[in-house]
């Protein structure tokens, strides 16, 4: 059974909502990213989403764009991100790691090489933002072969017909994009999210996690109420960015507690 | 021979139902935009067979744009180069000064049909931005144009033109601050405002159905060229030459000729400082296949799939990708792609201005420049048509600066 499945089953048994922090790998540097991943688990993360830097992140807002630019300025490559997961796995066998990025770096590496490197390093799932279900079969086939889950996005604009097609291809969990816009936006409509998630629930049994626009305890609680987990990205990336300016690594990892603790508490309160 | 013709028929009928030109094209965008693209495709497939739509389009092209644009025999340039007869397709004489308006007229009609009251666009040199602002002004649509902050500085004249036309120009300060980043930002805007906004893409790139519909709107260039060649020389030309950035003027000229396999097609990319230096914008000559801005195509990228910065004296060619149909025409061998350097393009700019009294855009100057290499390979009784895709007024500051002359 995949790490993702085991983790979601355990969460369900404990009626616990997943808290999923997002970091851009290599921001501010790879060594700090590794510390941040472990610290996130200590602060109550159930899964970790790791952003793969890309030069043209057209679905990301300014905060994640800037993080991607910093990582690229550090020379961080897709193979470095995979190696980061390998290092993380040497002391954490259980926490699922999901890579999130854009297709072109994977194309450049080659699908087969990417799949084998990712699975060998202990990557559990992959989200490719600009790879909709219609174009996904080639990559999904090689990921399926190595038991790496391809996680698809569902958006507020997704029609029932598309939802059906996505559900048929979905592996691991579904990632619901909570708003029309880019990561880090601030116009979240929680009642709309609730309606859409109910529609998804009627189509499949997969865990539903929600991301884009969740930044504090209040939004986490509202979304946590109707989902199986929340992804918090820009809020975390922003605080990492603020603290990493001239700070030591120790201080950077210490920044996670103040951001994550209220979210964890809000979710556990449900 | 019949199998040959069948292969040709396939050339013109592409893309396939999912927007693929061979292995290129497709629809690689975030899920949020997928429905909007499906809607656009459905609307376009409807109007494609709607003669009322096309008569409105043709009427606008005739009375607003000033079409047909002339096909002009450049006699002195022909003498100067001593090779084939050179004809210029004068897209520079269109309203707003370039071929870009053919596409924005068509897409603005589509936007109106879809009930969208707000249009957005990306622009590099500013020509597509101006063409979009122009049709938005005419139809009373709200218009925002994304432009890399580097380009905002380089193309101050066009920025002011867009403002006069009532558009808002938004400088994009992320990434390399040029055209590709403007396109990223336009995609972000579209994802956020997808319900009421129409995204007018300026070239034959982007997710399906854009490469198809922009090509269809621009194909007026090639269709006119065919009938003008019949009138003036009584036959098809032997070769066509066009500059290639995103590729809309090139595919517009080439597409109606795809089945005429005895007409050679030459696409001229921006060689910048020379392809060997790495400082260029020639993905077809020196790039490789990848995925960016919604389509699979040839790209300028590093070994890790990161898009690299491009270089060209011409802002309109300064783009790391190219339309998927042009990529496919490379692989099928139907088109030949070459490059000329900044320096060669600048010489051609000066030559055409002095010899013919026609000042070409720096983009189009690349196509003119290639004639120096092509002419010696052709016979005197042959005919080559060059797409003069835009006029050079917008580039006078750039050329003056290179000459060390400070204009007020």
C-alpha cells in the first residue's frame, strides 16, 4: 500500500484533517528545505508538498513565483529536488511527500527517468499543474508503473463532465483548487468550496484536499470542516522568505511554529 | 502521386480534434482554464461555419484595416540582389502598421459573440498590444495589456499609443521581464477573471484552440498573396519568406500554400548575436521540444527544462517559443528554418529603406535580410514573396540609439 493511502487511512481512523504545508524546494537553499521538512512534521504536518522551481510558473501568485526565482538563482534543479526527498527519507519513512510543479522540467529529464528517480528517492505523488487529464496518460502510465500517484487538480470552473474524467484518472487524492486565480490569492468563498466538494464526494471515495487561498486558522477551519485536508502554501513560503533574509537556518525553521500551530489547532478543533 | 496528395491534404487539415499538430500543440494549462478553452473552442467551431461571422470579418478587414494589402514588386531590390523577382506583401500598410490587427479583429468579434466585455493581451514590442487596444476602443471593451517591464522601457512609444487608445498597460516585473513573463501574467489574470474576460493571444502559440484560430485569421495574408500572384505573374510564387517569432505572420502567409508543395517556405528566426553565441531567439534552429504557455513546441531551454533568456534586437521576435504548427512543419520538412543576426537585420532595414523607400519593422527586416542568402540560390525568372509584416516607425528609436543618435 502506498504511503499516501496508509496516511490517509490513518487520518480517517483518527478523524484528523491533514495539514499539508507547501515549500518551494531550494528556497532559501536545499539544506534549509530539508530542515523545514522535518520541522514541519514536528509541527504537525501530515503530508508535505514540495514545489519544484520553474522559470515560468504561470499558475502561481507573486509569493511562490519569488520563491521559485530564488531557488533557480541558487541553481536548484529537478534532480536536486528528488535528492532532497531521498535525504528526507533517511530519517522519515512515513510522511508522504508530494512534488508539485510544471511539466517542462519533467519533459526535459524524460518521463521514464523521472519516474524511476522519484520512486527510488521516496516520492509518493506528483502534481503537474499544467498537465490536465487529457494530456496526462503518457506520464501517468510510467508513474503508475512505479506506484507514484498522479494527483489531479479540480477547479471551481471544472464542469461535471470534466470532473467525471478526472475522477476516473485520479490516484491517491484529489486536490481541489479553492478559487479562480493563482496560489496565494485572497478571495476564498468557503460556501462555494463546500458545495463543490459535496459534488466530488458523490463521485469518488478519494481523500479531498483543498489548496489556494488558505492562510490562517479561520480559513483552515472553514475548509477543514468539509474536506480531508488543507494545503497551506503562500502563507508559509512568505514567512520563510521574510525570516530567511539574513537569518540563520535555525531561525528559519523556527518560523514554522507560529504559522502552523494555529492551523493545526484549528483543524484539531473540528 | 495520389498518396502524396493525401499527405498534403493532411497538412492543411491540422490540428486534430485535440489541437495537436503531430506531437506539438495540445492544451497544457491549469485546470482552472480548461473550461474556458473548451468554451472558446466550441464558439469558434460554430462561427467557423457561419458565413455571417466571416462577412463581418471581411468587411472589417476591408474598411477598417484597409485590405487587401498590396503585393508590391520590389524592382530595385531585385536588381540589387541579382536573383529572383522579389515581391513584398505589404502588411506594413495595414491600420496600426502590422499584420497583428488581422487577428485582433477576428478575436474581438469572437469575444463579442461570447458576451465578454473585458479583453486582456500580452505584448512584446507593443504591436499586438496596440492592435488589441485598437479593436477594444472600437468595440468599447475594457482592455488591459501585460508587458514586460523591460519592454515597457524599450517601447515607450507603443506604451503611450495604447494609453491613448484607452487601454491600461501593466508592467510585468517577474522573471526576465519580457514577453514570456507578460504571457504568464496574462494567464494568471485570465485564471482569476475567467468569467468575464477574453484573452486575445497575439500569436499562433498557446493552448488549443489559439494556434488554430489565430492562424485562420492570419491566413488572409496567404490567400490574398495567392490571388495577387495569379493576377500579377499568372502563377504561384516559387518561394515564400517570413520572419518567425511566435510565427503568426509566417503561418498566415504559409498556410494556404501548404498543399502547393512546389512553393518553398522559409521561416527566418532571430539569430541575435549569432546562434553559436547562445544569445539569440531561434528555438526552431537551435532549441528543443518542450512545454510552455499551453503548448508543446520547440523552446529555448536549459538541460533542466528551465526557459532561458532570449536575445534579439527586435522585441517582437524576442520569445523563447514558437507556434506548434511551425514546429510541426519543421519536423515534416515542409518548411525550412534559418536565422539571421541582429547586424544582418539592421543592414536589411537600411537597405530596404534606401533602395525601395520602405522602412520595415526590425522583425520583418529579418525576412528581408535572408534574401541576401537565398537570392544567389534561385534563378532570375523565379519569384519570391517576402512578408513585410510590419512597418519600422516604432523601431526608429532603436536604430538611432545603435547609430549613437539621441532623439528628443
